[in-house]
């Protein structure tokens, strides 16, 4: 930290573009709690802290985990890139070009036949007429749309075996693609299905539609029996009817979006082509029925949505269908991420699909983010009660330790914990230092140093001749006891001036310092705004500012003095505030607010200062953003009480407060 007397060790991170070789480290509960530290300290709500981590991401051992906000940005950018790169006209062009190649192959065959005609006049005439008839049919194809060309070529008597083969393969491929809009998850190769297979497919579609009807009338469809009959159509082995229908709806909705995005001419031609290729009326009816049922069951899937492609890169039919499936998956992922309010919601996201759409880093980040709640629960840092997380006592202790370590690591390492005193004590804590023995000292003889003193005086040899002046004893520390009440300002000005978080962080660090380093000391906490309240130190993470006006120091001093009245040892109040007293309790016990401070508020507050002074309670004040009026008031308090005032900032508050706490303990004196 900057400012003050201490400086934390700076940690530097370096970043590089993700190239697929980096490994995102596994999260552990302690690292997660540290990353959530400031959020938890400020608001004390693990639910809100996890939501923030979820949306903003986090750093883990120098590697960044993407948050939902960043993933959403990448999703939108990649979706826009695809729309700006491609052109849907390729769907029409691809089929048209394939048909042109079939026709060109057939024309070449007709040319060969024409050149190879024999000398027989009558036969030559017949063959020429046949060739011309075929050429006429081919010429007429130039005026037909896609469906008309496919229909005409389906009735055409090819002379070229190669052209016939190409046309048959093209028709099978188109039929397969068009069928796969609904059954891609169910069949491997529609184009090579036999007539019996097509009949079973119609039966399967009819079975699905029948289960829809059963649901509509309140009956429960027999999905297991359906799977026994048609399970071979479903290699992914869906676990329920809903799971299967959702997959089918996604694919059919993507096909509908593709059709919506085409020009009216292109859409009409593809629709007519589909009718030509899927000429079986019963099959077509079953598919239309299924599509309508799915549209009613999943209306949110954007059946009527269209997309505007502005690029130059043409898409073929199969590429376009895959593109729309990807775009639909992006939409669903965006919707799911936007609605995620807890890490557990991410468990439903298909990580492999995220990897396909956004890359490895996003997929790995998503997987780590989804584990956050589980990690905290397994480590005993949060408890889950009906979906709401609360911090455990272990987490509170850990937060205080982290705050203490983050803010005052050097202070802890170099100075605190030694319980240094200007004079030696008679307690029981060893400090591993020695001194020459004096009459009255506890006879905790340090054998090694005592013998060394004798050898230095007499030289080596045995027996060793010991004299009283050779004796050296171990020093011990006195058990110094202090009682402290921390008064923490929760008035609205604290968060408005960015003073609340550092003040609360220091409060938690002070609690951790006292409980871990000075366990016999007493620490109480009083929060004050319009009124003051006593809280247990372990509840500090739950404390937040009050949306009320008023800085009631008077009531805070009343509570603090009452709390210290039953304590032994040196007593002090540490007050952290950024405003002058603007409220007090009336004789009837009601808070009265006045700004600027009324004379009565000032008088009642100073009266409590006098009572604290009478009870030998020192008041040390840490002022943030001190105004001239506050400065004059606090100077008056210190003159009356003998305590100290520190004019500090939210950046250096930790240095001053904790250093003063430790230094103050070192001024205590006990007899040897």
C-alpha cells in the first residue's frame, strides 16, 4: 500500500494472448476467498460477491478467468463477424452450380453422340432428332427455378452415365440435408435409406406427434416404449421426451431462421425444392405437423427471427445450416449467461459447445466459475440455506487474516507479535533473550550462557567453576492486557467519500490482530450513524452503511464506555470517522439530527468525552477527509481526554491505526 510508514511487496503480472498452450490453474477456496475479499468486507454478502466475480472475472495465480461480461462481449463480436463475412446467396448458387455441372456433362455426352453418328441416313436422322429433343429439354432448364430443374432432370433420360450419377448423388445429398433439419440427431445418412427405412421414419414421426397429442389431453406418453421401437434413430440416447424434442426444436428453428433470412425468391425456390425432394405427402405432413407442435412447445426459440448477412463470402446449404445452428447456440448461450445469477446456473452450460463457439479460454473459465460455490462449501467457508449463502465463522476469521496480511504484512512480520516492553516482566511468555541474574529475578537459568560465562572467566577445563556473576537468566514478558472498543462510522458520507471499505477492512484486520496475536485482549465494536449499536466483532463482515443522516458520536461513546466498564487493563476507544457530530439522543432516548451541528449535540457529545476521561478511557480518533470544523472539534476532544488524533486518508488509515495500536501497547509498564 502507498502512504504511511509501511509498504507492501508489489506483485507484478504479465499477460500474453491466449494461444491454447496456457493452463488455467485450478481454483482453490482460499484463492477464491482472497479474490472476493474487498467485496465481502464491504458488503458481507457472499451471494453478491460471487455474482460480481461471475460477471467481472478474476485473477488466479497471474492468469485471468474471463467473466460473463467478457464472454458476452466475445459472443456478440463473433456473431457480428459472421454476419459481416458471409452471404446467404451461396445456398441458391451452390445448388444451381451443381445442376449446371450435371447439365454440362450431359451436353458434352450429346456432342460426342452427335459426332459419332453413322452413315445410315434414316438412323442418322432418328438419332439427330433424339439428340435435339434432349438438347431442347436441357435448353428449357435455363428458364426453370431450382425445383423445376430438379423435377425435369428427374424425368430426363440421361445419355451420360456420369451425369446421371452426379444428379442422383446431388438429389440424395439435398434430400439428406433437408431431412437433417429435423432428424440429424436421429439418423446417420438419410440419402442411403431404403424404402423400409423411410416407412419407419414416417412411423417414428407419427409416434412423436401422437405423444404431443397425448400430452395435450393430459395423458402421460409412454416414452420408454417409443424408444424400444425407434431407439435406433437416436444415437445420443435422450433421457426423456423433453430432451429429445428440445434438440429437434433447436434444429428446426435454425432452419426456419435460415429460410426467413433469404430473399423472397430464394426462400420460395428452396421451399418448392424441399417439396419436390420430399415428395412423399405423408412424410411431408408428419414433418409439418411436428414442426408446428415444436413451435408451440418452444415458442421462445426464435422461429420467426431473421438475420441480415452483409458479407461477400457465399455459404453453401450445409454451411448455412451449420451457421444458423451456431448462431442459434450463440443466442441461447447469451440468454443463459445473461440470466445467470449464481455459479450453479453455469453447470447447465455445455462446456464443449462453449469451446467451439468462444475458444478454450472461455470454456476453461466457465468451468472454473461454475465450481466457485462448491469449493467454498466444501472448504467450510459458506453455508447454503435454501439457496442463500452465508459466511461461516471460519470464513470471517480468514477474511480478517487476509485483510491483516494484505494491508500490514510487513508490520506483522517485523514488529507485531513480539509484545516488546521497555522493562522486563514476570510473566510466563519467553522472548528467548537473556540477562545477567539480579536478586529477585525468577531463577529461569539459561544453562548454555551461564556455563559459557564461567569458561570465558576461568578458561576451559573441568570441573567448571561457577560464580553468581556467571548466572544468566531468560527474560520473560508480562502478559499485557488491553481493552479496546472500535467505533466505526456508518453514516452515509463514508461510502460517498470512498471511506467505508478501507475503514471496515481495518476494523476486520484489527479484530484478526487482537484475536490471533493478543488473545487475552478485549475488542468490542460499536457502529454509529443516526444511532449507535453494539455488534459482535465476528459479525463485522455483515456490517454495511446506513441510509440515514446523522453522526451520533454521543450515543457511540455511551455504549463504548458501558462495554469497557466491565473490562480490566488499559482501556481505549478507537474512533474512525469522516464527519463532525450531527446527532445525539434526547432525554427520551430518541435520536435528534441537526446540520450544522447544534450546540446541544456538541455539548452532549463532550459530556460523554468527560465521562470517558473520568473512567480513565483514552479516545484516539482517526479522521478521514477532516473538515476545519471536525478538526477543531476533535482537537477539543483530545485536550479534554488526553488521547490522540490522526488526520489520515482512506489509503493510509491502516498504517496509522494498527501501528498506533501496537505502539500504544508497548508504552504499557509492568514491574519486573
